C-alpha cells in the first residue's frame, strides 16, 4: 500500500534498521507476541524514544494495541509501547469467527465510506481529550488520531483502498 503511494517501505526487525525513518507502521498480528518480540529484539526502548520524539506511527489492529497507553484487562505482564492516550480492549468484537466487514464514515478521508475489515479486533474503550475520534463501528471507537499517531482497529491493507495509508503518508509529509 505504501509503495503504491510512492513511499519507500521496508521491514524493521532490528534497532539498527530504525535509522532514517520518516514513519513507522505497526501492522496487525498478535499484540502479546509483538510485545515479547519488541523486547527480545531490543526494540522496546528505541521505539518508545522515537514515539516520544514525535515519529509518525500508524498502528492497525494489534498495532493499535501496541500504541495504546492502556489495555483493559490485559494478559498478565502484557506491555505496550504506548504514546496514544487511549484504553483499548483486545478481541473486543469477539473471537476469530466474529470477524466482520463494514463500511465506515472516516473523518479526514474523502471519497465516501471506507470498507473496514475487523479480524479479532480491539476497540477503543476510552480516549483522552487530545485524541481525535475518526471512525466508529457499532457505536465503538475504531479509528483515532493523536498528533502524528494514527490507529485503526481494522485492516485497510486488505481491501485495496489506499486512502487510510494515504492519510498516514500525508501526516508524515505535514510534519517534515
Ligand atoms: N487479537 C489480536 C491481538 O490482541 C489482534 C488481531 C489483529 O491484529 N488482527 O493482538
């Protein structure tokens, strides 16, 4: 999606690969595993420092959980990178079989509703004053922005619609 938008995208697995980043995407997956891996690969402190310095970061699904300051009823010992002043609830819409798709109005994205794919998705249970709510599904907050941090409960990368990633690329460009 990012390459299609003209960005130079590459994977980050080690601290040495964090140099010269303009922005970071934390994708979906499994946040408990990501939490263990960022610490095992010594990425926890450098990523927290970059977020504190204002690096634009987009987190989708498990990535949203990694960006959240707080998790409602977390797995024992589960930590997040934090940065976003929100409380998220993991697997909030139900189990894998309860995955669903929905067209959402998304503030800041023009051209009609965004098709959102939710896969064992979290929702934002509580958001601080500095957090802008961009979209809701079933009355729940599923997309937020706080300055250079963007997060969605759903997976825009699976639909072929580049508009959410475009919003993130614009956030990076605005800050540079
Ligand atoms: N349920 C996963 C978690 O808690 C997130 C699922 C996803 O990223 N699609 O980390």
